[in-house]
């Protein structure tokens, strides 16, 4: 039965319906504005993140290109002079490293690499450039205009990277740096002895023998039955999801370069007088610092 309404009741009902309709429209509009605002914020945040990523990528790519250009310049300077009769073994190691880096870049140019793999390849350009620069500096063709003061030469560095492996390595590296002085006839030898201990300890801590053999009981072993250095490199690369043989070769040759450098100073075959210039000692420090950074990138997740 239809309910009869007075004119006043009808107007009241119509007003109520209009209010409810307006409230519903207002609610819809508020929710639509909130939604649109959230979408706009999300788009803005995304665009900001993309811009930040692209900016970092441009800086990183520029740095890599600069290192490659620097590597080419250092090689040209090295090849412009007659082959030196000192550091012969180390020069052979430098040639191997630069060639391995070049081959690695060519082989992987069309490949999609993991971020970890890309980082190691990109760092390879710096490693190769620093190794050739050290040879040039030892032959008297360094960059004295970039020389630090003696205090700066001996100042602490690589604290964050080495702290990952414990305070003992930080202390050892600090002691190595403290030995650097043009007035110290044994500066390079003392520095290289401590630096070698640091690099070996980093690798052994990150890839203990038990961990390497546990991951691959058939890994290559020395005549003493322990995993070889290359087996440890392979273990660390696989742990990072990197299974490119060319990158494995690059890492192995880089470590061999650093250890060959240490042997050159410690076995007395470098053929130089005892003292080295601050330019030469700074080149030595730069080479080892980059090696620490490279091994840190290899060893950490």
C-alpha cells in the first residue's frame, strides 16, 4: 500500500534524498582525489627513482669509460719506451692482465650480466690501469703532479672494506701504510709483505678450505690436498651467482698480478736501489688499494 505523504513530508523526503545523493557524490569525489593523488605520488616516486638510477648509472659508466681511457693511455706510455730490464716478471703479469681484461670485455659485450658480474668486469679496467701505471711510475714515468704529502701517503684507507674481515686486517693494513716513506730503504718491501698477508687473509676468510671442498669435493687442489686459489675464486664467484669463465680468468689473473708484484719486491729481483720516490710509493699504494677493493667485491655478497 502506497503511503500517502503531505506536501511538507514530500519536500522533506526529497531534501533528504538530495542530501544523501550529494554526500555520496562528495564521498566519491574525495576517494577519487585520494586515489589520483596516490597514483600521482606513485608515478612521481617512480620517476624520481628512475632519474636517480639513471644519474648513478651515468656517473658509473663515465667512471668506467675514464678508466678504460686511462688504461689505453698508460699502455701507450709503456709501449713508447724500450722494454725495461727491471720488473720483468711483473711486466709479463701486467701484459697478461690487460689482455685478459680486453678479451673479457669483448666476449661479454653482447651478454647480459648479473650486477655482481658487471661490477667485477668494470672494476677490471681500474685494476689493469693501475697495474700499468705502477710499471710506468717504477720506470720514472709517473705523475708527480698528483703526489700526496708524505703524511697523506701514510694515512689510513680502505677501513670500511677491511673491517668486513675484522679489526686485525685493518691494523695490518694501517701498519703497511705506516712503512711508506721515501726515506725508508725498505719501505716497498715492508709494505708488500704486509699487503700480501692482507689480501691472502681476505680470500682465506671468505673462502675457507672446508667451505670450498664442501661446495665442490672435486675442486682443484694443491699437492698438499687443499683447494687451489683458483678453486677459491670459483667458489666465491658461484656464491655470487657468477658462472662466466672469462670473469673467473679475469679475477684469477688480477690476483696473480698482485701476488707477482709482492714477490718482485720481496725476492730482491726488482733491480732498483733501496729507496723509492713518493711518486713510485704512491703508485704502489694505489695498485694495492684497488686490489683490496676488487677482492672485497669478490668476497662480499
